């Protein structure tokens, strides 16, 4: 079961400031292990975020996003108490969705 | 006989449109819609840009690209892009000297700020490009990041 995301969503005026820390190995497929074998690629390919039934962020990622990705974005239309949901999908078909309440 | 002839003619005309499209560069934009992941496989900056539908871009001072001048650890280089260009629809981050240049492409829906921050791997000292698609065209800025310890695990 993939690591849960740590999501912080805070009102900054009328803008929701979102900071996310995801747990993911983000393996490029170009790294070699101790025996000299290529470690297969395994990385997040897409991230989406929804608030109040609306997509507020959609991103396509490649393997060069750093391991344990940090991601921040900001949007209008959310208010204190609303729920923000973030989903990622990776190259193995794994997916993870986490939710937070906007503060 | 009629259905197969019609089908043959339709297919032939589609193929010739595709051929024309390929010649004019239109095909790359259609290919992006059909397979947005192809852009992440590109090993050349122009190809990566073409795969996200970009064939020309204008430099803009209205894109604030924040990167460190020197990254001690190329595996974790912070990148922040903020666009004050009206009608910003997407922000893409590309690392010129990486084996695959395209790092990420962020869609900016209505109501979302044209702002993203993340961390990327930078293999060696390189230009980092921020490419911003707007309703008025595609704009660009870039900054060099000096890397002392390469970021691709090599």
C-alpha cells in the first residue's frame, strides 16, 4: 500500500495554498543497483486535485520529478472547511488518493 | 461492396490528411492529444517541445522562474514557476541536459493560480526551461542551474 501523502491546504486571502509531500521512489529506470542491474522505472505519471467537485490541478509527470515529490499549487474557489482531494497514478498502475480539509 | 469501398476511400483520405499533417507539423499536435506521454520519452529538447504541441515560443519577463544558482544535490533541485501572463493554461518544466528533457507539465484550470513549485532531478549543469502556454501563444524563460553532484543516480 503506497505511503500516504501529507497535504496542507491553507487559506491565503481568497486563495487556497496547497503543499503536498508524496512518498514515492520515482525511479527513473536509468539507475543501477549494487550488482550493476538497471532498477526498473517506477514513477508517478499523473497527479490530479479536486475541490468541491472541480478539478483544480492536473499534472503529467516524468521520471525526473524528484523522489518523494514535493508539489505546491494555489487555487481560488475553496474555503475553510472544504475538502481537497489529491490523487496520483504511477507507471505500475498503482494509485493513491488522500484528502485534507482546508484550514 | 458499397460499405467496403466507402470505408477504403475514407481510410485513404484519412491517411493522406495524416501525411499532409506530418509534413506540416500538424500531426505532432494531433499525436500529443492522442499520446501525451510520448513527450516524456523525447530525448531532444525540440522534440519534447513538439510533443507537447510547442513549435515556437517567445521569451517573456512575465514568467518568474525560481531555481537555485547552484544545486549541491542534483537529485533534488527546487523549481518554482509563476506566470503573470493573462490566459495561462499550462506550465511545463524542461531540463535541457537531462536524458529526457520534459520533467512535468501542469494544467492550470480556470480559478487555479498560474503557479507551481516542485523539485526535479538535474543530471548536470543545465538550463531549466519554463514553457507557459497561454491563450495568446506560448512563452518561455530559462535559468541555468549549476550542479555539483549529478541528479540521475548515475
